[in-house]
């Protein structure tokens, strides 16, 4: 009997990618054939609705599938993830061509059959779902619910499976992985989990942590990052802002003094650490003076990696109702100012690599024979790359090579294989 062919479009962050992999793994185990979306009979789109741009991207993807269905190239359409979880009643009347909507996906403790959408040598491992924080700008807790940690045993089982598959790196992800274990073990357990994962691996060389809330960075966690060789010296620490009034309005907790103390402690306890942060500009009521304070702080802190977001007004969040919503022009100007400053910081940071010999993970081959790779302080898809010249030498994705840096740019490096 011929099996149904299913294709998927996965949108949004790596957490969504993991969900998409699990969906495909379950479908494959039930006998469905997984194919490219253009060869599919059933099209499935796993959506994101975190901010306005993500919602637009999701709607556009659904409309593209509807066009394929109208042309007879698709028989059915399934829409999953954050968008139907958040807006099903609103979008249902307007998307009648969609055959089924699936909302929030439950966190599985058994991902042994997950289907890989990421590169063969790199993997995302979701250790928790949901978030206990209620930041005024963020809709995630209402979509994903409260923190739900997976058990240590289930995470180790999946890590071992990925290791046996020959992965070169594993990226641990969740809405707030620094909160890991608080729900099921009644205490913060990320440091202990990292040591357990690290000791269970054989092939994996890089273990990276993504999305740590600044309020839950314990001494035990910092020691684990510093002492475990497999753990990348990369701390992803979204701060969002530094002005005390804005932090309070964001419901982030803490203050500027505590943030500065934390950054000092991280740099002191993890030699050679690269700190990545995320910042929001144009939050409701943010004055020019408060923005300048953020800009000055960023220049002083000299983060190795920075992601900047224009504030997005989202229904269902507290900040949606805040007065003094700022015009898009102000958000754009502040975004450009802070990105320009960070570009200079990044350029100076990268110039320090010139002439050095560094370990690089090869991701893919370019058409001209140049290879694309990354340092351990660069997360896939969000940070910089190393353009690797290998001359006559053949390199493979997932291979670690020694590279001498011969040129530097704002965000990327150029090197030759030694």
C-alpha cells in the first residue's frame, strides 16, 4: 500500500525546529513518507507568532500552501504551532482551505524517533518547554505555558543517541534553560545536568547552551561551563535593557547594578568567555536619555555577540496596553544606532583573531571551493562564520580543523587550513 507523502515548512526559532523534527519522527514511525514540500501530498507548516514579523511569515507560508492546493499539487494542509494556539478562532474563518489546525505541542520525554531537519553534524536538544517569567513584552508563557522540564534520564538518553549518530555539536535549548529542574526536582539543576551530559558523550565535541535568564545564573552553573571541556565558553544571556525604570516596566526584575555584577562574575569565572545578549529598543515610554544609557552600557560592556530587536507590540501582553507607544521611525533609528555601535565593537573583537590559529567546525562547502565554518563561540545561524580556504584539501561537514586567520570583518573571519 502506497504511503502518504508529507512535507513540512518549519518557521521560527530552533525550539520550533525541534518540534518539527519530532512531528516528522512520529509521522515516519506511523508509515508516512517524508518528502520535500514541493513533492508532498500533505503540506504541514509549523508556525511562529512571537512577534509581528513572525506572524506575517507564518501567514505567507500558509497562503503559499493554499496556492499549491488550488493548483492540485497538495491534497491537504495542516497548520501547527504557535499561530493556531494563539489565533485559531480569528484565522479559522479566513483560512477555510486548511484541513486541520494543531496548537501547542506537548514536550516529549522520548525523542528517540525524532527526524533531523538540522545539518547531520549539528543538533538541537530541547531540555525544557515553557517559561515561569511574565515579561511584559513577551507572549511565550501564554502560548507555551509554565516551565516543563524533561527528566535527566530522558535527556541523557537523547544525548547518547545523538552522540552515537556522530554529531559534532549539541545545542541545548528551551525558553529559559537556566530554570531547568525547578519544577520536577525543586531546585536549579542545569549545572548537574551539564556534567551528566558531558560525561555521557564520546563523539560530540561542542555542547552549547542557548537562552539563559540572568536571574538564574548560579555559581554551580558557571563552574560547570568553565570546567567541562565539551561546554562552549559561550553564555547566551538576554538582558533586554539596562535602565532601571525600563527593566521594571518590562517586568524583568533586577537592576543595572546587578547586571554589571553578573557580567563581571561571568567573565571572572569563565576565562575567555564570549557573552551574547539580546536587547530591545523602542519599548513603550523609552526616552532618548534611557536609550542613550542602554547604548553607553553596551559600548562599555563590549559584548562579543549581540542581537537587537525593535519592540513589537503584541496582543495579550501587558506592554500592549502601556501608554507612550513609540513610532516605528524612532524604533528604526535606535535600532540602527545600536547596531552601528555593535558593528564597531565586533570589528575590533574580530581583529584580535588576526594571525591566530583557531579550531573551526566545518558546516558546508561553498560553490567556489571555500568552506563555511564556525568557532565554538558562534551558535549556528545567529552568529558569525569563518570562511575557510582549504586549497587542494577536501573537508567534510562536521569536521574540526585548525585554521589560521588571515582576514577579519565586522562579523566574520577568513582563514586557511593548516
